[in-house]
């Protein structure tokens, strides 16, 4: 049954003002709700799995700030640690013991990197990893995959996912051709295309960068065999393999996708969860590779707020909770049950909907296809159905990220009751979408 739209009067007023201050009224494009129904919601507060908007509407949140909030909003342990550290000053531009503490938590529990460098965003981490690979191999070209998003640095805004695909443009204006020419783009899950690129640009490719769990253009899960093939072809060609684990790192397991697939990349990038909700990114590799970074090596990379004590504190408080025995098992099991219950519902009704899932990440695809592993397999017209579902879900108190190309996240703060309420909202919404 259709129900009335939620009130957005206060959000609409804030948005009108915001449009006079910021391009499109936002500081990051997808937030503008351009591809879903209505005014963007201005969020006032969050607690656990719930958020409240400026009109007092309450939602169960499956966006989780696009991934960082694996423990939900305003986690008490993170709040306590951050508040304690903030009292002593917010930034020094000098080393602090907190950086060591976060590095130890990560390096002692991750078999895939030996040294790490903290940045302030995922974009910076990836941009720096690419520079490291170029400096290390003394080659210029990089290879990326269609639909993978790696932040907004110049070389990587070519056939990318996330906000670009949401708005129907997969590359950005303002990227010089000379830069774009150094970026080779091939389709995911296509060994022939890879072989072709390595043959054409023999000895020229510094790095292949992939989201090993591509989650910015739907959830384009790759096979173990394909990822292993990628590892092998990089090794044979002296090309560095970069796993961009900004989403999958600490999400599908503490060791991210490298741990899940048991594949050793040459460099790994992290973001989101590593900062506990504050701005942090990181990249890591073997000690030998990392020692090519300044001040010991010749690859320059720096940051006024890199390793910021408040952000480190949030990361420490978050990651130490993830290391508790059974944390991921419980979270992933909870997600699998949620996904399977929805699949049972859509299959029972014969609706052309699939839910793809790994760990605590899920993605709704409005399709009949059994699997989707490349960007071009997604029909842009299917996004109309997502838009309708998104509106119905908001009206029923469920907040998904405002784009059908983006994935949803479940946190440890989502209770069984939250997930039951959400399932009912999804069932009712899909009944309306397919009525
Ligand atoms: N890499 C991947 C895989 C991402 O998903 C993102 C952001 N969604 C980035 C890089 C860029 O991170 P940030 O937005 O923190 O700059």
C-alpha cells in the first residue's frame, strides 16, 4: 500500500541555502539525490544504526557514511577515545605515539603489508600508491578497470564508477589527455582484454589497480581464478598489483579482500573504516617497497594533517573492536540471513531482483541475470526501479545511499529488530515498485 511522502520542509530550506554556497548544494556529488526522488535529506544526528534528518524523520541507516561506520553511529568507545585525545590538542604536525599505536594494530594483524603511511582520504592514499608504483618501476602507464572507482585524482577519473556512473558520465572533464593517455582501461573479468593490454604496452605498465571487490558500480564480484590470473600476469610483466581496499579493507574481514582471496598484492590502499568515521586513508606494502617513500626514498608524499591524533584515536578505538573474536563472523552471518530472506521473498514473487553480497556489503540489482561481473552488464534503465524503491524505503524509515550503483552496508549496531523492520519495508516497497 502506498503511504504519504515524509516531510522534507526543513531539508528543502537548508538545501536552497546550500545551493547558493556550494556547487549543486553539496560538498560531494552523490549527496545531491540527483538520481533519486526529492530533496536531499540533511542529517542532524546518528546513533547506533539510526539517523535523524532535519525534519525529525528517523531512519535505519544502510549507507553508514558510505562504509566507514562498521560499528554504527556515535560508537561509545570511539567517542570516549576521541574526546580524551582532543582535550590534549587537535594537531601538531609532529609525530605522536597514537600513529604507532594504530600502525601496530594494523601491521600485527595483517599478513599482507609490512609498512604503512597514513593520509587523510582514500583519494590521497590511492594517488600516492600510484606514484609509488611509478617511482618504483620507473614506468608511467597504469591499468584500471571499467567501473572501478579509485577516488578523484586525475589519472583515475577515467571510466570510473561511483558519482560518475550515477550521473551517466564515466570520465571527468578537466583531466588532460596527456594524463588520460597514461591510463589503460579494460573490462573486469576479461582475461583476453588483459593479455591484449600487456602485449600492446609491453614493459610500460607500472601498476594494475583494482578494487578486488568492486563496489562502486554495483557489486561486481570477481572470481578467485580471475584475481589469481591478475596476480600472475602482473608478476610475469614486472607490473605492481595494487588492491584498492578503501571499501573492502577491514570490511569483509580485518585483512580485507587480500585475506579473503588469499592473494598478495604489491601495494594496498585503505580508507573509510580505518579512520573510525574521521578522515583517514592509508597505503601499505612490503618494507622494501615502502622505503621508496620520502624521506628515505625518492617518491614524495606528505600531508599537514596526515596521522592527525584525533583521527588516529578514532581509528584505534574502531579497529580494536573489530579484532574481538567472532566480530566478522557475527556481522557477516547477520548480513547473509538478511540477504537470503529478501532473496526468498523476491524469488517467491517472481520479481526480477537480485541481491549480491559479500561480508556485510550488499547490492540490489534490478535484473534477471544470475551474476553480474562487469559494468556493462548493468542496464542503466534498471535504475528507475531503484529510484522508486528508494523513495518508498525512505517513506518507511529506511535510508539507503541515494544511488542504485552504490552498495549498502550493515554495521554491528544493526539489531535483529532493525533488520526485521527493514525487510518488511523492503517487501512492501518492492510490492509497490512491481505492482
Ligand atoms: N577507492 C575506493 C575503492 C573508494 O570506494 C573510494 C571512495 N568511495 C575512494 C578510493 C576514494 O576515497 P575518498 O572518498 O575517501 O577520497
